């Protein structure tokens, strides 16, 4: 199993964390302004965001 952070492309805010097998990652439902990034563990949207395709700690 792998974790995927679903985030808003314009703000980088993580909107959901999905756990699924890697081969099913292409089936993750995304709205038009969303993308996803594989992350190593379940992350807290309050503590992290996505910036330039990387997981970063909010300051």
C-alpha cells in the first residue's frame, strides 16, 4: 500500500490523503484543479503542503 496526498494545484493545500496500492493510483478521483503526489506516510494537512512537487512543512 502507498499513501497519496491529493492537493490543490494553485495553493498546494492538501485536501485528502488516500491509501491504495500503487497500481491503482491512476484511479484516484481528481477535480480539475487537483493533483496527487505519493508520500511516504500518512501526512497531516494542517502541518504540510505541496510546493514544486515536494512535500514541505508549513512555517
